[in-house]
C-alpha cells in the first residue's frame, strides 16, 4: 500500500486527500498565463497547508464540452508549475493528463503519479507509463469529454465500470505496468447520468473489494447539483457527504477542491470505522 511516486511516498493504507490544482487559463477570471501560473503555485501551497497528501495538477479541462488542448500548450502550462511545486513542497504530485508527451514532460520535472481520465487509451500512453515506472490512476469514462454527457447508456453500470477497469488493468500488466502501481477510479460524472453516479456510489464497495486502491472524485460535481439543485459554489456539504460515503466503503484517495473540510470529513469517517464496539 506504499506507493513510490518518483521518490515521494504515498501511503494508501489509510484514506488520503488529493488536492486539485487547475492550471487552465479558463479556470481563472483573468485568463492570463502568468496569473494562472502564480495562482496555481499559491493554491498548491495552501492545499498542502490544509492537509493535502498529494496534489493533482491539470492543464486541460475535462469538463463536459470543453475543447482539447494541443500537447505542447499543455506542457507549457503544467511543466513550469510542477517544477516549482516539486522543488518547494514535499508532497507527491499527480499529473492529470491523457497525453503521453505531457506524462513524460511532467515526470521529468517532478510529477510522480499519472492521473489519466482516459485510462491510458491515448496514443503512446501505456508505453509512457510503463517506461516512467510511476503509479497510475485508471479512470472509467464512457465516450470522450466532448461527447460523454450526450447519451450515457448502461445495462448495469457497476458491472460495466468494473469490467472496463479490470480490462484496462490487464492491458497495463501486459504492457509491463506492475499491478502494485495501479489505482482505480469509477469516474463520477464522466459519461454518467445522475442515477448512474448514485448507483456507483451505492455499490462502491464492489470496486474497493478489488486488490487496487480506489480513488473517488466527486468534489463539486453535477451529481450534487442534479440532486440538490445547487450551483457549483454551493456544493461543499454535498461533496463532503459523498466523500464520507466513499471512505466508509473503502476508498483510499479523495480528489477534492476543498482539502481542509474534506480532511475533516474523512477523519471523522475513519473514527467511526475504527471505534471499538464495547468498552
Ligand atoms: C476526476 C479526475 C476530474 C475524477 C480522477 C472535475 C481530472 C472534473 N475528475 N480524475 N479529473 N477522477 N482520477 O469536476 O473523478 O474535477 S476533472
């Protein structure tokens, strides 16, 4: 359960917090590159102070309908920030990308985990991770970020997500990626309707029963908006409720924008799990 993230260790024997750092210009009102770089750095420092165990850095938005970014542009966005953060902070850094070139460039400047919402289906991605020898998070997505929310369809979402992830694990192992470097993620919101997300959360223990740590990302997502009819700035309580349900079922990494509050929810959930039944 100890993951070696390019020299920085991540202990997944207990649930940990992954803090989100966006390095996409459209994530910031100002939209300028320099502002976003600086903001990303300050954000990273704050998230670590708040208790993040690992930082997830992304240079391409994967929101429904978002436009893809050229590889070099994505590298230009993320590499300087990862380099600065990995020099300044002790926590492992995860690179959120679907592109092999970005994976290589990010690991070269200090990233120690690949978070691929495309589960290494992109050109050269499998080979890149096998060579880089860092842990990888394989996420389920039906469709692509451009199309995924158009017509999500499942007979049995839990079984289909599980089967997809196990197939990707098999592909990884054939490519030379060791089983003990693999993390799985059902991909909440990625080609799923509200009921699909709810079913996956209800039955998350099916995935946590597999011999791989499970990462869950529900922070501020539309599943919360769909159920509670609250916009994105009012989804903290819902995010914490879902994080607790996930940890209760054995999730080992919670990906969140709100590290401080999520760390409290996770800790409390663990206390309930660990209390002795009798005096
Ligand atoms: C997830 C993710 C996003 C997730 C993993 C958002 C990059 C959308 N969501 N990576 N990335 N799991 N592993 O709303 O659920 O944060 S982006």
